[in-house]
C-alpha cells in the first residue's frame, strides 16, 4: 500500500473541510515538535524558577520534581510561585528562540486546512498565521507580495470568550485551558480543571463543537486521557449511539505494536466516540505526521461555511435561547452583518430584547430612509422595512414594567430622529404604530399622542398607521378604568380626525 493510499483522508473529514465544519484540536505533542517542553519538562522548569528565586532548596526542588505526576508537580509549583510572589517567565519556558523546522512545517500544513483551532496548549504556536495566510499587498506597478510581519489570528483564551459562534470563525484559535500571556487564565491544578469543566460556558461550547462539527485531534496520546476525559463527556454520539463516529484522532504507533493499536482503536471508538487514524513512526519518527498532512492538503477541498450553514447555526441558538447561545448568536452576527436581517426576523421571544438593545439593534441611526427611484414611468418611492422593529411588534403585547417603558422610549427616540433627518418612512411609522398600540397604556404619555400626529401627517398614505391606532390603541384607552387614559383617547381621536389624503406610493 502506498503512502498516498494509506493517508487518504476519511470522507467525513473531507465533507467537514468542504462545509467549513472542521475543528483541529491541538495537543502538547504538536508543540513538542516545535521544541516546547513536555509536561515533565514544563513542570521542572517552573520548579527551577522557584529554586532560583530562593523559595525552594535543592532538596525540596528535587523532591517536588520526583512526585511522579508532572501536573501535580506543576500545580504545586505554580501555587507556590503565586504565594511567594515569584514571577514565572512562561514565554521562555514554553518557547525556544526558534521553533524546530518540523514543528513549523506541521503548523503551516495545519494552517492550510483553515479550520477553527481548539487547543489545550498554553503556547503561541497557533497564534501567528503561517506564511500561506499572510495578507497580500500590491504596490503600484508591482506584483503582490506578503505584508511585512506575521498576521495574528483571532485568539480566545478566557472562559467568557467561549461561545459556539467561534466555531464559525475560520482560523480562530481557542485556548481551552488559557494562554501563557495571561497566567491567571491557565487551567493547571485539579481545582482549576473541576471549576473549568463545570462552567456552563465551557460545557455549552464543547457540546456544540462535538454535536455540529467534525473534530480532529492532533498531538494527543494516551498520557493525555486525563484531559480528554473531560472533553469527551460532551460527545453526543456516545449518548445517542451513533453508529459511525464523526471525530478522529491521529495516533502514532510502531509496526511492532499492531495488536496494541487495535485495542486502542477499539477503546477510542467505543468509549470516546472517536475513530483512530494510525500512522507508523518506524522510519521517520513523529515527523511522519507531516506526511499525513502533505497528502491531505491536496485531498481536502477547504471552504468557508455557506450562508445556509451559518443560518442553521443561528437557528440552533434561537431554538435554545440561553445566555450562552444568545451571546454566540450576537457574536456571529457582529462578525457577519449580512446575517442580521435573517437573525432578527427569526426572533419572537422577548428573552432576546435586552441583548438586542445592548447591541444597538434599535439605535435610531439604523432607521431607513425612503428611496426615490426615477424610472420610465416617473418617480416612485421605496420604503424599506426595519427587522428590529418587526421584532418589537412581536413582543410589545407581552412587555411589562421596565421593558415596556424602554420600548416606548425607543419608539420616541426613533420618531425624533426621523423628524430631525426628514426620513418620513411610512413603513417605520406603521411599525411604530403597531408597537405603541400593544404596549401597556400606562407607559403612553400625552406627548406620545402629539408624536403620533407626525406619523399621520406625512407625505405618504397613512391609512395603515391610522388603522392600527384606531382599531387597537383607541379601544384600549377607552376601555381603561382610569380617566387619565380617556383623555389620551380624546387626544388620539382628534389626531385621527386630522388625517388627510397623502401621496401614494407608486
């Protein structure tokens, strides 16, 4: 069997790359190819910093290193450093002056896949874009050439950064266990692990990743099952009994370990819901993984998520509008504003109101003007709708208290701005009339009736505005037991009587 046949990627991986659903989950083994230390070396260097800082004697340092569990050693050492105020230079510990050539090549090949990167590593090797990802600049009269200096990938390393929207951000790097640049973010101790994986944001992120994406683990071995244990708990294929796992783990083995490798394949498939992709290290050692990705780079049709893919992601967030999913949806819409109309038009639940309001969806600067179109048949006028107002129409009837008062304030601000800018959009007036007519009458002021007059006396036909106010708001004011609302009813009736024929839309 040729190397090409041996390393042909699984169809599931091909499909994920094609549809922008591939996540590459990078472990310590990949960083070690760049020259970063393994867990034992990392722990030893931190202990050495304590010894040099006078916190530990030679004997104490020796015995701390000899605990037999590198992560336990590291946890104790970092806690001591914090307690004694000893700064740890994680940059120099994790990174050689120059990465090894094999590691650089691996990360360049991974970059060519253009996935979302998730890593439990603290280091920087994923954070700088590879040469193929450098932006191109064209000088006048010259050829395209790489921009000066590496371009940074989007990097996320705090729990509050985590949201399923990141899984649609091609090239993003998600440091699941924090980053060396902010030591307080690093998940190291047993306590850190327990708190981290108990966090709803972490759980929701992992659940979304395993449910909706294909995950490829690179640089993970049996020694890191302690880490994988927490992650695989979110793998839905195990709970649903999916016949064919959609997640994969590259596994280095020797030809003499064929029986053991079969056991490993069975274990990962049955216990973790992950298919093992073995590669033999007999000839070239661990750099054989380079050969895997060299073949894959020509086999994979790498594409961005389609608009339909992104809309499906929004649909999932809308179907379960908890805080994490609301944040995820808004993050995606901020990065892909072309999705905003689809997103807002899909919302009907009042739980989104504060998030939309905080994100500026109801800000008056978004109020659309009427377009004037000159054609063969003369001048016509096109009034665009505003999806955010249609959402307010959906929730106005259920609004109470502060929310109702805030919606009324939004209606006033939009009206004042439109009058100032001379927008006179009849669709906007119609939406505002529909919203105001459904709000609790307690939040409607006398001045709001004066505001209504501007909707009714515009340049364009206002019959629909008058119908909303006359059929919905006026009866509610009259049916109130409060005389103050009867006065508003009289003011509104007077405003409606002043309606006059206006210019029709062509």
